[in-house]
């Protein structure tokens, strides 16, 4: 390890047991998805420091002085950039380290904070998804069979597109979260700690009803993985859902991922509401309305319209 990673003698050395307790507190109470992401981020930071584990990485960082710790964070950011990681990934990993340090300061372990900022992330470039016709082709491909897996796939596609659900919101559903009589589904949204109830349109409700009829009414995960024998087993994972959508897309001649169906649903909503961003925000559940402005700009190509006016006037 180089000298920049050695605790300065003027800084208080954080004991190993304190660092371990800090990491445990930092990870406590997280939902499964957030916990998995934070553990991966801390593991990456551990690897950068060549520490034995995340607790040792935390001890090394917190035993630096204010300036030295920020220099270390800068070096980590440069390393992430050199690995050609996306800005969103880099910023998430930096945010995890900053949050850990913030908790340490809150607990009185250190008097300083990390001030190393994020990289500037690029705006959404493709927010249109496969479009209406692409979604129909996917549904037709899934409807070319009548087995249980096909019914499951059609219900999943409907939720991703019609309700603009995220991948984890779909895979996290249990049977009890669906109320066909009331026409609702209850999801745990991104960054939320409490579930929220969403209204289900009739075509989506019909797809869910067909799947549940084939699935059965025993409690547990709403969507299950299918093995090669065609039998449903454990909960459908995020990876399994991704591969399912990609596989259907390949058969339909499309290159598509699950989030593309959410994009398509949101773009369609903006089209059908004549760009009513406030209304669509309730549908998409974006906390930041500026993201929907990006969707709307990409949908309408306002910049291109102005460019054509300028060129024509010249």
C-alpha cells in the first residue's frame, strides 16, 4: 500500500471494533436491494484499498485526517474513472463512501466529512424504449404459446409497460399484493420504505388474472422462475426477468431490456396526455420532475423543431 493510504500520525486511529460496528450500523435496516448495492460498493472500495474486508477499509479511511481522507477519495474517484465505469456507477459508489463517513461523523468518531463531489452524469439519451409497435411485437411473441410461462411473461410485460414498473418492483411482488377484485397492485417503489397501491387497467388485470389462474393461489412470490422442465420454482429474480425480456426481444427482432418498457410506457403517457408532466409524474413516480422534462424533450424533439425553423428562415 502506498504512503497516501497510511493513516497520518496526527489523526486519531479508529479501532477495528469501532469500524466494524460502524459498517454494521451503516448496513442495518436496508431493504434487500439497497443492501446488495451498498455491499457491492463497499467491496469495490475495499478492493481499491487492498484491505482485508469492508471493516478494514473503513478503519483505514477514518484514520486519515480531513485532507488526507479527501485526497484518498479523489484517488478512488480517479481509479473508478480510469476503469471506464459509467458516471452513474461512479457516483453511486462515491455516495456510499460519503454516507459511511457521514454516519461516522454523526456518531462522533471523526470531526470531518468527505467533500469529493460526483462526476457529471450524462442525461438520459434513449427514453423512448421500443415504442408502441415494439411492445405489441413482444406481446405477440409471448402470446405465441399458451403454457404457464407464456402467461407469466405476458403479465410481467404488462406491468413493466402499462404501469411503468421497475424490474425490482415486479420481482418483489407477492400474490397478496394483487387484488383483482379491487383492480389494484401494491408495490414497494424505488427508495421507498412503505408500499403504495396502484390502480391496474383492465388489459393488465386480465393478464394478471390469467397468470394467477395458471399459477394457483398458494401464498408466496407472484412470479416464479421456470426451470427447463417447465415447472415454476423460486422467485423470479431481476436477472431472470432481464433474460426473459431480452430473449423475447431477440425472437421479435428487437434489442430490448426491461427498463426500456418503462421508458416506452412513460413516453406513451406523455403522448396521450399531450405532455402533461404533472399527471405523468403521478404515473411514473419520479421524484424529480426534471427527469420527465428529459422524456418530454426526447419525445417531441423541441431542439430539432427550432433548428428547422432557424434553417428555413435563413
